[in-house]
């Protein structure tokens, strides 16, 4: 020892004692994994865009694959096609994402206010139903929009409106920005609803009452007290909706493409299927930068305000405001939203899946063929109904195993991140793990898919070429869901006082025993919500995996897509209904499990 | 003062232990020896490092320097690179929030340590039942922690600590989460546990009543260091620093500015109109701080004139706020004293009852009757 400098000795000791702590080991392992799966792929993506590839040989025979080039960047940013490839789609992306966020915030905020702060009819039901649109795949309502307003240019005959009125709906109503904004807004409003309802619930009525006592009017109270207190939640809801809408693929594809209205996400897809991947990767990077800038701006804007909404545990009251004469219109609005976002879509989808010809809305056109029919060459190119159709059932199986695997893995990862972050609080390592596990959140889904496509087409680092394997889908979905799983893992572990673990450490319990007998039982129910979220979002995931799917790894979501493209909407709609049914069954099972976990100790205690 | 002067080897010994949290030094060059069977309390305000010391002994924190010995073995040594994990130190610990596992029954909570230490499964129920019985918890084994009262939860925590028969018990503010009445009862319970097990106990608290009533020795801590270590009575009667004088004792001690001087033919300290006769190794005219316990005042015919400002009957006696020159002093007087606010009284204090401090160093200055 004597030959070492004191500083070195200190370092060695730090290392030695640090490694004895499990959260340090977990943190280090996570750090390596995250660097490999999150940070490095992004760098790899950038390198790919700066390199000639085999694909380029078609258009540029003199290109030398593997050699560096700025060609792709020049082509996207400053060439005769830049306008069509980058600037117009970028503007379209921003317009639709902003519009969708505005719709979502308005609808979700109003609904939250009605449910939390007023005596609107059916409050408890609204509270449950207000979340349902989020459970549905994001383009469900887009398919319904097509059923209503479809014109022959989308294939598959005319929509319900044209068939009823005889006049084709105008293009601006059927396709393009307006329907995309409305459809996305109706899909994403549950975020705003959930976040704002929670914030309003934790807002002590006495804060507003003190303003009232001091003589402030309703408008002043709203402007000076209520809105500033809700601002963090408002901003979070906005950011969440905005970045989701930015990265979504299904809706702009279905409702934009027929009129050649491209957003960045559909443009990325177009590039990659037309074997101009590098351009698609650059667009993905643009999307990532925008998303990251928005989140950054949000965090700067909120800053210390985040701590406003605090749960003190003291008796808190929320005041219920009687609506008086407004009760009927308010109820009509609230239930109208639910009807338009949930009931009508499901009804129309089911109806459409039972139609022999997709544009004949009469009752004698009804058939169960697309559900249970045997193969019939006269119908749908001889494809059998979805419950007899092997590829579709295979896709259903794929969807289920992908979602279950993702949910389990994110649960484990969430627990590990929680351990490393909460138990190592204050250390540099913990901060890094927390930050990096949040990174996938900054990457819009379609761009994330593009990143993994770029990286895993070939063998990469210690990993083999995963493209085309089921494992790649699991990996992609797990890493993309990591931010939410980590947050629920961190939140769950925050609630478990370190003393509970220390008490067992003092008694001699090792790491594995502590995790198994103390931590897992205590955090299970908290972690379950994150796991359930991962399951649901993977079941209905399209944007993230659309670029990575191969015929062998098809899921239900990509199947609906294929059938829509083939002009067989009945199949697409039947599959969507099946998918929703599977999601609901999954959620029900999870809730049952959660309820059992929560009541089990009490029951056992009573019985014995 | 059992064991304080102990001839035997200490059971726990900390040698020059330092612990930093980032730039903050929580514990500074800390040395302490605890004798076998002793009940030693670390007393201090929050943030003084007392809990950190306890957690380093338990192995829940890693010191940055120094050595910790338990039972003749180094459990931590910076020099030798020794670190024994908590489980290998064979000690029992009670946490501030009890840290009962909410998903386990009382029985399972207490049995856990035995299972971890691989006691024969057939033996575990008997030992658990014994431990529960010794803490009057019979019949509660199948309850869950949330179905128990605060006092019962506390006793389960004690049972969980005792069941493996550790030689060293560590308690981190175990009573701070109980209401006042229960706390008094649990003080007796903790003392009884200590007396019955004879296990060396290190107890952390910010409550000086707990420290004074339960301990063989008390270490008063501030800013990561021990200011004074000794039996409770020493701390109370002969505080070594102003901080200790101020921190120990309830109701609070009177700290009065005085001047060394010569008046009416005798040397002494002048506190306004009051002269406390006696000598100290200080020049005439030197400013001092005189500490007087409220119960050491004598209300009577002799002494300096004072005016009663407030009378607070506590039931067992009277607390008076009285004006003495420029000072307002707190006086504990017998309950049958008939005084009203505004009334003139005379106050005096015996020279051997006061403690004198240098206001610069805040250290005690020897002072004795002439």
C-alpha cells in the first residue's frame, strides 16, 4: 500500500466498498446496458447517415459503400427535393401535433374539471370511461373516420356519409390535416384528462377560498391562483401529447397519404420502404431533436414549479361546484365525448367487420364471413375469417407473447432502475441511470424504430444481426417502454422506506433474499401499473415496430395495416375489434391480480 | 455508572472515524468506547451526526476514515480495507419508523431473523413465541403491523431485534414516533429489555429526557463531534460547554450575562442587581455567561429584587417569569408559593449551583465559593 499515492488508495477503497453495495452493482450494470441499447444506437444512427451504403449504389454507381459522405444530409436539407422531403412534412408534423395537443388539452381539461370539480351527471362512470380511448390503438378512430368519409380514392368503395347522402364528402373533411388533428386529439385526450384530474384533485380548495376571502373575483382566482397551480400538469400533458402525436404513424398514414399529405413519420416510412434509408434516418434525427427540444423547454418552464402540487397528507378538501342550469349541457358534452371517442368507433368497427361489401350499409349485406367464414374464392381473395385464419391467429399469438415478454422485462428493468436510483440517491451513477433511462422518451416511436433498424440490420457490438427476429421486437418495445417502467419503479421504491430493507440487512439477509422477501412483495402492486401500461401499449403498438416487422414476426396491429392497404377494411376492422378485446381481457386479468395482491394479507390475517 | 470506568475491554470502539456526505462532514474524527453491558446514549439536535454514528456501527454506512471494533474484532478499518456487512456483525437494531415489514405478520416479522440465520425450523416458533411473550405480545402473532397500535408495533420491533440474542443493541430514536404518554411507558419497557438482556445498548435520541432517564452514560454531540461524555447527572449539573448546558434540561436553563467583579467587599459575579459570590480564574471586569437551572433559584427574604411577570402553574410546581434587572429569568418555585404578576420578590442562587462559561470559547470556567 505504501507505494501508492494516498489519492489512489482512497480511490481503491471507494471502489472496493462501493462494489460491496448491491445498488452500485445494479447501477453499473444498468449503465452499461443503457449505453449499449440507448446511447450507442443513436450515435450509430448518426454515423450511418454520414456513410455511403449499398442502397446508394443504384442511384450513385460511383458511391463507395462504407466511405464517409455528407451526401444524404445535403440531399435532405438543401437540394431540389428538400421542400417535399423535409420542410413540408416538418411543417405538417408540427401543425398536426400542435393541433392534436390543443384538441386533447381542451377536451381532456374540460372533462377533468367537470369530473373533479362539478356535480356533472355520472361522474364516477365518466372517470373510468375517460381513460378508455387511450387503451384503443391510436388509429382506431382513423379507421372509423374512413368508414364515415371514405372516398373511392382510398380504395374499398365509398363511406357511410356518401352512401347516405349520395354526395362525396369534400377532401378537406375526409383527408389531410383536419381529420388527423381531430382523430389524434380524440385519441390522446386521456393524458390531459388523467394528469389534470390528478392535479385538480390535489389542489386544496382552501387555496382558492383564501383568494375569495380576500375579495378576488372568479376570473381573477382562475387566472392568478388556479391556472398557475395547474400549470405544471398542463405543460406535462401538452408535452406528452405533442411528442406522442409527433411520432405517431398510423393515423397520418391512413388519413394523409390518399391526398399526399406527408408528415415526418410517414415520410420516414416512405423513405425506408423505398430503400432510401439514410434519408429516413436523417428525418428521424430531426424528429428526435424537435422532441428533445420540447421536453427541455418544458423542464425549463416548469423548473421549481413542479413541487407546487404536493400531497401533504393533511385533510384536504376539493370543492364540488353545482352546475345549476348548465348541468344538462355539461353532461351532454361529457357523454358526447365518450360516445364519439369510444362507443361510436367500436360500434362502427364491429358493424363494418360484419359487412359483405364494405360500401353497402343495408342489413342484408351483413355476414359473419370475416370473423368465422371458411375460405371462399369469391370473397376477399379467398381469405378465411380471422378466427380461422392461420396467419392472423399467428399474429395474435405474436402480439400476445410480444406484449407479455415486454411487460415482464420492463417490470424487471423498472425495478432495477428504481433500486439503482432510489437507493443510490445523490450519487452520480444514480443520476446518470435516471437520465439515460428517460432518453427513449425523447425519441418519437417511429424514429426509435428507425434507430433500431439502422443498428440491428447487421451484427452490432456483442449482439448478432437481430433484424427479422422476435427478440428484436421485444428489445425495442422494452427499451422504448423503459421511461414509464422506470418512473413507476422509482415511485414504487420511494414508498418503501430504506429502513425496511436495512432492517433485514442487519439481520443478515443477503441481496437476493432482500429482493425476494422484502422488496418484491412491497413494490409489486406499484410496479404492476407500469407493467400493465407496457402490456397495453405494446399490444396496440404500430409506429414503433412498423419498420422492424418481417412476415415471420407480424403482429395484429401490422396485420390491420396490411388489410387496410389491400382494400379489405372488414378484415382490418375485425382484427382491431379482436385486438381491443384481447387488451381488455389482459387489463381485467391484471386488475384481478392486483386486487388479489392487495387484499390477500388481510384475508389471511382474518382467517387465522 | 455501570461499566463506565470498566476495566474490561470495550464491546464497541470507534477510533478516529470520519464520514463525509459530499462536501459535508457528518462525523469528524470521532472516537468512543462503549463498555459491555452499558447503556450509552448519543444525544444531540437533528443533523449532529448521531444517527450516522449508529448506522456506521451497524454497517449501514461506510465511514471514510478510521476503525470500528465490535467485540474485539474490526468490523471496519480504513487502513486494512476491512468492511463487515451488517448481517455479519450480529447486532440488533430498532429503527425510527419501526421498519416492520407491512406484508408480513408479526410472527413472520420476528421469525425472519431466525430464518435468515438458519435456525432449525422446528425451533423457530418456540423462540418467536418466547420473544413475543417477553414483550407482552401474546396472541398477536398472526396480525399484520397495520392492525396494531403504535405501542404494539414498537414492541414488535423490539422483539424482532431481541429474538436472535444479539450482544449489541442499536436503537435509532425508537420512541420519537409515539405520543407523549406512550413514550413514558415505552421508556420503562426499553430499560427493562436492557436490564433483562444485559446487551450493550447504543441509543440515539434528540430528547434529553430520554437520555437522562435511561442511560448509564450520555454523549452530547454537535456538528459530528462529542462535546461531553459522562453520566446523566454530570451533564445536568456540570455541563462542559454552553451548548450542553442549553441543550440538556427542561424547562430550559437560564443563561445570563454577568461581569466578574468586586462589590460589597466580596469577589463574585454581578448579574444585574444580583451578586453571586465566588472566585474564578478571570480578570476583574471580564464578561461571563452564568447558567442557572430554574429549580436552583431561591425565592425568599434575601437576594436581589425582582418582579414577577408571569405565573405558570404546572401542577407539581410553579414556573415564574421574573424580571431581574435587564434579564427575564425562569424560576421553578414550590406550588404553594402565593405570588401574582407584578409582585416584588427577592431571588438568590447558591454559588455552587451556578455554572460559569467564557462567552468566547463557550467552555466552562471553574468557579467556586470563596
